[in-house]
C-alpha cells in the first residue's frame, strides 16, 4: 500500500513538472508596445492664452521574437497633423519591420527606425518631454522605408549604414531619390561615447538640390548623471539651394533618487543668411521627472523660447508632461 502511495505521489509530481515545462515552452515570445505622451501646459505673459491638456502622441504595436535572432515589429503612431488648421488625429504606420541579429551583425528591413538621430534621442532620454534637436527642428525623419545594417567591430567601435526612401513614414514614395547614411559610434572609455553621422538625401527632381546632413555628438553617462552635446548641419533644406541650417544642443540630467531626477537643455538654431529667421530660435528647458511605479512618469518643467526675428517676443511656458508605457 505504501508503495502505491509513493508511486502515485511520484507520478503526480512528474505530471505537475511536465505541465509546468509545457506552460513554460508555451509562453509568448512577444511583447506589446504601448506608449502614450500627454501634457498640461500654460503660457505666461503674452502667451497666457496658450494653455490646456494635450494628448501629443500614442504608439501602439507588437514585437515578436521568432528565434535564432529573427524578430518582427509593427507599430502604429497616432498623433496630430502638422497642418495647424487640421484638428483631427491622424494614424500612421511607424514601424513594419523585420530584424536579424547574429553576433555583432544587425540587419533591419521594412519601415524601420532611421539612424540619423536615434542614438542622440536615446542618450537624451526624455523623448516624451521634448524631441531631440534634429527631430525637433525637422533635420530628418525618425522612420522610413528601406534597409539598415550595423556591425560591432569591437567593444569600443561600431558602424552602421542605411538606405531609405528619404520621405519619412508619413508620406508615400513620390520622388525617385533615395536617402543614404553612414554612422560610426566610438566608446573610448566606459560611459563616454562619440557619434558621427553623414547623410545624403537625393532630391529626385530636376531643379532641386540634394539635402546633405552632418551630425557630431559626444556624451558621458554615469549611474548618477548624464551630459551630452551635439552639433548639426543641414545643407539645402527642403531640397532648396542655399537653404542651409545649423545648430547645437547641450543637455544634462542627474538622479536624485531611484524614482526622481532633474534635467536641463539648451538649443540654438541658425539659418544661413537668416532665410529661416521666423523659426530660428534659442530654446531652454529645466525640469524634474518622477516615476510613479513601473509604467508611469510625470515631468513638470519650465520652458523658454527666444526667437531671433526682430521684434519677436520671448515665450515662457510651464508644462506637466506625462508618460505611460509598457
């Protein structure tokens, strides 16, 4: 009798163990992508009427690991139109891509994230509060249709190349030109990184000029603080001869605790012969970030914009930015 009881117990344990293994192997290899950016803002002085709640952007998607270094990702971008007279929300496909990672090599194809300022954006780390310099001032698009490849030669050096349509993810391919980019990332010492990037965006139209981009970035990331600086140059913006722009961005952040930190940033945008003087500006932001659990962040901040156009008034505003993400 005791033998039967022991045998039954062993069989039960084996059955439970086998079931647990089955459950483990059946666990999904994918993850949902949910990111929501919102804010409440108000202006001061002449801009005091500019206030209200705003849902800036939502990313909804899914990423699935197929195994052996192969993965797929699809993301919808729900935001607002760049047309100030259009108050409707617009949904775009931000990513629809396949990735292959084998050792030091990474390949991406489809509607992919571009490499022009992706590195700087991650280093800055507060995309939901303010875009990185090149994205903020339209030096390029954050995603496009094409191919990219990256290779890590050693712990201190990696390189990447990209070829895409050149018209971003919000427009269909209209022109015959393509956008080419080459980048190199150096890590001479632990925490300190240098990024250089050059790109050529062909116009594809007679009478229009190719757009050329150059970016240089250097930053240091410590467990207690981060500091970074970038310089950017764009020739022939909007494929227009002589419409050159350049500028720089300096930022820093420091951790106060596991759930809070402070940050500051200063941008300066120029245009050749003041052709874009109506939008040229200096801009500054100072604020704090608080993590409310694993998925929610709240970031109060103060902003100042100093337009370079004659007679234009400075703009002062306060924001409370909010982020929810899985």
